[in-house]
């Protein structure tokens, strides 16, 4: 495959569940507001009725015997007003409890639905990365058997090196996800690369690099080496993932080790595209950070462009990592925040073991 499979651009429409939850929250607030307004109106009416009853009782007293019957009616009106006030107070207490519960349920539902959705998005992101990187582990083991690489190591010289450079260049023309491919002798010196006109890596020594050491000590051509995200001088300091495999005599998996082939993967083209295309609405993107981190919390991909510049130090992060996937509420710099995480599930025989994190601040 020449290019990695990437997710589509973000959908700008809000998720239907989010709309339902927003409607529930709106209705809860609306009911509370209307109930409070109605109770205030009842209080106002009762106050006027009580004043009317009081005035009527005064006038009945002034009328003497002729006002006795009217006084009884005025007194009953006062009692009715008192009873109405008591009913209104009871209704206020009962509905206050129910409305509070409804508000708490809608808030919890919002958290559960939002958190579950963010976990699913995080899982999709890390799964896409694992699936694409599995192919890289296959590529390097295949290309390490190429006859041009074997010849350049067993018959060293300008001609064999030039031929290896040409052959590696042909491979790179078909696989646009790589910065370069380098061929090294057992001492770690680069003797050929696929883009020699662009990257002057021939003659550089990579013996100290993890990817080289792993391939150098591998048991067979079925094994591969790997080095995590780093800035590589082989490609002018750009961020790469490096995969490697031992080159063996006659291209045989169990042949004598004669060198190492390294492929330098364009990490940001894959990872940054994935995190940036996480399907979030424009409003969500304003308060959401999407990251890929390793087991130490080091940021490997990030919508805030902090690759290798920051380690996430979040409470509950370790417990979430142990769960494999999940979400939690916590405060970040005093702001209520939702954290969702998914650990790489692996694909076929390959897994980065990394974690996808989505951090979303919540509206107060």
C-alpha cells in the first residue's frame, strides 16, 4: 500500500445524542424556571387575597350585626388563601427535589454519552495507527531480502552501492509514506539510501540507534527492530519512526547476518492527520485536545503540536491506562474536564502499546 488509510474530515453536525441531551437539559431548566415563576405569581395572588380578606373583615366589623355573615365569608377567604399558600409551598419543595434529580440525571447522561463517544473516537485513532504501522513491520522484512541490498553488502563498491540506491529509490517512489530507506553495514555505517540526492546520510554512523541495535542482534530475518518517535539527523531532523531488519546472506531468513536495512517512516503525516481529522464538531474542536502518548505520558502526536515537548501528567491517567479504555471526569487547571483513553488493541501480530487520549473541557 502506497499511502496509509486515514479517517474522513470531521462532520460539522452535532451528534444526535448530544442534541437529545441538550434538549433534556433545556427542558429541565425551562420547567424549573416556569415553576418558580408560577409559584411567585401564586404568592402575589395570595398576598392580594389576604389583604382583601383583611379589609373585608374590618368593614364587616364596622357594620356590626349586619356584617356578621360577611365577616364569616371574609374569614373563609383568608383561610383559603392560607391553604393555597401551604399547597404552593409543598409543591415547591416536591418539584424542587424532582427537578434537581432530573438535572443531575441529564448531566450524568451527558457525561456517559459524551465520554463513551470520545472513547470510541480514541479507539478508532489508535487502531488506525496500529493497522498502518503493522504494514511497516512487513515492509522492512520484505525489502531486507532484496538482492541489491545483499549485493551491496557482500560485494561492496561504488557500483553495488549505486545500484542499491537506485533500487531503494524505486521502492520509495511507490511508497510515499517513507522519508527514506537506509542500508547499513554491520558497523552501523550507511552505505546506501533511496533518496541520496535529498538526504546526505551515506557515511553517517547509526550504531547507537535503537533500531539498528535491535536488528543487529536479531535471531533471523523474521524479526524486526523498532525505534519510537524521534527527530532523525538522517532526514534533516524530521520526526520519524524507524523500522529495521537484518540483511542476511543470499536473502535467506536464517542466513548469516551481513547488514541492516532501516526504513524511516514519515510519522507526522500519519499521526497528525489522524488526530486532526478526529470527527468533532467545530464547537467541540475549540475545547478538545487529541493526543497519542506512550507509556510514560510522552506526547507522540497532538492537535496542539507538542510532539516530544510534553508529558501528560493527569490524575487517574495510570488507572485509565490499566483499564485499557474508559473515561473520567477531573479538573484541569480548575476547569471541569472529561478525559477519554483507549490503549492500542494491536493488529495481527503487531501493537505499538501506545494510548490515544482525548481531553475535552466541559461547559459549566
